[in-house]
C-alpha cells in the first residue's frame, strides 16, 4: 500500500502526467464556483471567474484508485426544488482523473434564479464523494458600457505630470439595470504626442479593484516596464492620454475618453553612484610618462544615471561630467576635471538612461608623493548637477630616482648670435629636465644665474632677477632676466652662467658670452598693473562655498612693462559691512605669464547667507607703479527645502510577506528594509540638520500618524540616508499605508517626501494536521503483510476550502502510542518512527517493529498526536485486530507476461525491445505478491556471435506499473543488431520472497531498414484547459505526451 501511494504522489506517465495529493475521490468545480453570479449577454449565460470567461459548467474528479464510470452524475436544484439529474454533457476519464463539462443551456437557467449544482462519483472500490456549489443568475442583462469617473495626477498634490497618473473606471451606471464589472484585461491606454504616431501605453498600466463596487483604479507609470516613456515625455511637454475599456460581457465604451497632461520641469540632478571604478588599489604609480594603477590601467571611469524618481529625466550634459579633485590637506574647493569621453545609453535592466565618463589619470594634474581626495560629478542640460556621496582617497607613489640632470635647451641670445644685448631684446634661457625611456623628470628644483660684466658679478635667482615662465612645469621652464637686477656696461663683453639641480639632485651648469650694445635708451614703465577680470562675474548671487578673486596683469602694450610679482600684492576683505581686514595670508597666487591669479581662500567653511562681500587688492609692479581697486558680491539665500527620495517602498507598490517578514521585491532581489535619502542640493545649501529628521506612518484612511524609531541613519553635510526593517512599521496584511519622511536644513527650510504603498493579504493556517491512509485501517485485521504506517497531512485548499495554506508539520510534536495485550508503547521521531517527507505538507510514517510487540489475536489501539507550524494540534486514534493465524507465504516466482518482439517474431526496429514481468497473486497457489526485486533483474542478448549483458541502471530501463508488475525495456545504446540477425534473449529475476525465474525467447531481425522516425514527441496541456496560469486551489497539472503517426511520422514510442 505504501509503495502504491507513493507512486501516485509522483509525476507518472501512463500516458498522462498527474500531480495529486488525496487517496479518496476528490471533486473540484471549475465553473461556476461557489457563490458565483452568472450574467446573460442576450444569447447565453456567462461565468466570469478567476481563470476568465466561461460559457460552460466544468467539474474535475481525482482518485488514487480509478473510477466507476457508471457512478458519475450531475444534478441541479432550481430555487429550492428537489435535485434533478442533468444529461447531455461531455465526460472524459483517465487513470486517476476525469472531467465533465457542458453548456449552461443544459441547466435550464432563468434570470434571477438561485441554484445548487452537485456532482457525484465513486472509485473502483465503491467509495464515493459528492461536491455541491451554489450560484445565482442575474435578474436583468447588462447593456451599459463602463464609464470613466475621473483622472488624477499622482501624488494628489502634484501640479504637473511627473511619471504617474491614475484614473477610475466603473461599471455602475445608475440607470443601467445590471452591472457585470469592468474587464481589466480590456483596458487600453494610448498616448498622443505632437509629431509622433499614437503610442500604445497599455504595458505601463496596473489595474486593480478599488473604490465602489464594479470599479477599477488604473495607475500609469512611465518608468515601468522597461520600454520607458520617460525619454519621449520631455519636461514641459503637453500630451494627450486616451483610454478604452469594456465590461465583463463585452459592452465597450462608444469612443476613447481622453484628457491632457503637462510634464513637470526637470529640477533634479542625475544620480552619481560610482566613484572612479578602475582603481584597484589606493596608490597610483608613475612610469615616467603616465600615471597608472597597480594593474596598469591609465584611465579612470565613473558611472551615473538619470534620477527621475522626483523629476522627469533630461539629457545629460557632457560638460558637467567628470571628477572633482583636491589635495587631502587642501581647504580650497576641488578642481573639476571633465571626462575626455562620455558614453550614454539606455539601461533596460533599470529602465533609465545611464552613462559612463572616462579620462586619463594624467589629466588630473597629479604630483609624486601626494594624497588626493576624488569624487564624481554629473549634470544634465538644465544644469542640474550632482556629486557622488562617497569619496575616495588616493596616494601617488614617491617616484623613482631621476638619473638624468637638467640642461639648457635654448639660449637667447644664442651662442653664435651677433646682436648686442640686452637693449635689442630680452635675455632668457630655457631649462629642461628630460623624461625619456631611461630618465624620469623629477622637476627643476633649484637654479642660480650669474652675470659677469666689466669686473662685476650679478647673482640672480627665481623671483629675484629671474622671471619664471611655465612651459611644461616642472620639467620645462623659461627664465627671463630682469634688467632691474643688473647693470651692463655698453660696448663690453658679458658672460651668463647658469647653475642648478633637479629634485633628485642631478646638477647642471652652462654659460654663454654676449656683446653689450654701445649706446641705449633705457626703457621707461609708467603703466600700473590692472584687473583683467574679477571672478565670479555674477555679483548678486554668490554661492556661499564659492572662491572669489581677480586676475591682475601688467602687460599694457603702451608701456615697456616691468612686470609684477606676488610679493607685491596685498588683499583686504570686508564681510557684511564689518571692519575691513588684511587677508593676504589666506590667498594663493598663481602666476600666468604677465598676469597673476589672486584667489581668496575663505578660512570659514562657507560665507554667511544673504550677505555683502567686498574684496580689495593693491598691486605694485617692478617699476613702482601702484594699482588699487575693490569689488562687491552678494551671497545667495537658501530658500529651497531638502529633497526627500523614497527608494523602498516605491510609490503604489504592494509589499509581499516572505521569510517571516514584509519585503519589497523587484526583478533582482528581495529587500526587507525601507530606505529613504535626503539631499540638500536645490539652492546654495546650508546643510542638513540631522536632529530634525522624522519618519512617520499612517493607515491611508486614518488621520493619526505614528512616529517611527529604531532605524539607522548616516549623513554628510548635504546628504543623508535612513533605513530600517519593515518590522519597525508595525504593518498588517491587506492594508494601505502612507509613509512620510521630513528633515530641515540649517536655513529652516523643511523638506518632506511621502509614498503610498500596500501590503498583500496574508492567509492564516487554522487547520490542524490529519491522518490519511491508515495501514491497517480502522476496524481492519492486521496480518503482518507490511509495516504499520500512515500519512500525516497538513491540509490545504486542495483538500478543503477552509484550509488555505499549509504551515508544515512539526516533527518534534509527533507522538504515537500503541496499546496491545495490556502494554503501551510510545514512539517518536528518532525513537521508533521512520519518517519520510513526501512534500512539505505530507509525511509518510512507519512504526519500527523493534519498538513494539504484537501477538496473534491482539486487539490494538493506535493513537497519533501532532501539531503544525501554526500551532494547530490534532489527536486521532484507530482500533484494529491482529489475525489469529500466520499470513500466507509467497511461493510463486515471477514470470514474463508479454514480450516485444514475441517468441519467433521478426523485429524491424519499430520500437524498443521490452517485456513485462508479473509476480502472480490472488490464486490458491499464489495467494500474495511480494513484488519483483529490482536488484536481481538481469538480461542477456546474443546476436551474430556477440553477447550483451544488461542490469538495473546499466542498460535496463524500469517502469513499475504497480507493486506486482514491472515494465522493462533494453536501452539501444547497450546492444547492436544487424539486419537478418538471429537473436536469443534471456531474462532472470527474483521476487521479494526469493522465488527466482529465468526465461528465454528467440526472434529474427528483418532484412530491410524500417522507416526512420524523424518527428519528436508532442506535449499538450490537458489541464488546466485554456488557462494561462494555475489557480492556487486547482491542485494538479495534466499533460498528454505522445509520439505522432502520419504519412511522414513513423513512431518509435516515447522514452
């Protein structure tokens, strides 16, 4: 019995595949279901169920022990009258399941009726079942189409379209006699955009019952699915949306219903999630030519995508994409290095525009032995700019020793120049520290120049007689001799000697001679320095973290300019009308040819908001000409609140209950945590005030908010993240919630973000386990024909509509007691019970006879106690007798009941070589069957002088038909036959009692080739019929598998 039960719990091909889980006949009504209402469309009655529209009644039957086909009947009671049998319907029977179906017209239905429909069937042993359902018919037919109740932007406070809107479709017109409900599958949405053909936006909608009866709310989301409309619905665009729908019996809207929306402007920056992604360590190395990582990569890359969680997306602007870099100990603002290459594409996995920016490490202006802080930046065409939250620190290596000294690459005058100097032009020289395959430039470190003229020596140094001009610093520098630091005698010969070192101590020196002119007119510089421009140029809205300054030049073409140096410049500043102070020590000076950049590095983190800033500069050139000027700016005020973005849950999503808790699910993973972030980046920011963060939740139909505690929070000056387990929210099943987060910036602006989400209904297990399939049964006589056993089942909907889920049986709770001849034996898991898990809801349990004793003639009581995972407890007992005499013995060996090919037949490869073995039973000579012992089965095939041997798992394919019958075929890969062969086939096997058999046959192989089977088997879905998915209560799947036969298909059979 146990073996037979287990067989039918598996997927069996005879010739259908069946999943079933009950030992008695089960009856399941597919159409109609209990409590249904049938609608009349003017020609026929219609059932609109979970699996779609049906015009027939359908009922399924399942049984482990076949069917008594004559026992099937279907009866109907009309408006409380006695049951009346129905005829004329179709019925089909298979080994373990059956189906009956017929047109509703067979039932004699009338409008406004109340009906009971019953089905009956019995198995081959006469055990029968009856299953009844009740349904109604509508009084009046539905002739009215649905109506569009209203359109709404989402959220309700939105003033423009920002990815989402909703509409309500109802089938509840007041003057219509009946309502069959909206058919959600019929809802079609079309978007009309000027210059585009109509766009089918139906894949972007989600419809669900909402509001009054017969109503559906339809939510449109431009972000989902991945053929996103975001990049067609541009900011500021006005577009038209039209909807069509019908009700459940086919009443369509007479024409599309349309409205228009305008897309919001884009004020949100992109998201920059990744930092330079090619850094495989924290150190960069210099090979003499390029900076590179330890892996040899010379390029950095960053990743960014368009953030349209709060705004419509806009195209990226490559001018804003790159890296921000500064030295670790530098308090100045970082330098922006644009990406040299930007790739932008649509990412179907996340349904948004993404991009990558690339550049060389060489472009970052790195120096040996330094520490740098790097982070990424990206922006769109509306100048919405964002930076990455995280930053990384990199170090540049202490470069390898420089073995090549610098040299003079060029002189002016040249050594063979005949022009007199210095009055016909400048005197200068260029020094180069070489960088080649064998030498690395360490940079010019120290330099001195000496002029020898008329017995006098002049010593010149950079910034003291030598004016440095950068060509390729620090490896190539030009130095101009400042005439103020030497006095040449006309008509004499002078010598210029240059001496210096590079950063690695490589020394060089060189010299030239030149002729001094006889007469000259000394140049006169009467022009003071001047401001080329102040920066930034916008004077009325200075960002509070901006640097200010000016470019001071001394290159007036009307004068013979003497030049300026940084030491001659003094800077003062005044904040908000306060006392002017000297800030020269807080400035840095960056020479640029004949000019110098003067930049004030404000010692505070930022300037005050909404404040006047004045900067004054005094500059004196080398001829003593002075320049003094001031410039004013006004800092911006922070009037923008922080931006609050909810990542999880998303707007209008439904949380699922999995692994003991609520969770957000997308295509990649399941997340048990909510997640919200806060960004202060809309105006010149004042930073987030972390002490003001608050997260609250409420039921959608409630006005009372609950403040949430216990979540995690991390933040920087302008960015924050909060997250926590959904358990903190106290969620209940099948509910609507609104969750909000708020935070204030340091200017007092409050930012808030809210999302509405739902929780799915969670079914509870209220049914205790039950015992199914006692062996022996209650009241039976037990003759030791097998172990004492039973199935312990935690019931589900398949067995009972009142038990929606199975919470699994707790093994430790299983207690079994067996009482016989005055003794009680207690057995449990691991102490007398042998437990096998058939599936998560069914346990097969045997009693180990080593833990109890029975005598012939005993009266036995067997009791079982157990609980499931939901705490439902059961206790059940049966009684049986032990037979007075010993059970009969199996004295008959197995035998082959059918050969293919048969003895002395001709075999033409029309199928496998196979045979069926039977262990005989149910006769006086052979009263019982102990089954065929697979391990003893063997076969020998002899042909054309060769012998081929077969064993279980080695050439023999076994298919048990029942405990006493075994179908076996020889795998063709384990033997070889030729046309015209004479073949001898012998088979040997034993049964469970050790009775052995050995039989042989002979056959011939045909002389010609048989037709070739070139057609594969065919699989057809038998149940569920024309249903795209399995309802949770249907319980089984049936597929027909067959090898086709026609004019071109010669079947070889299904393996």
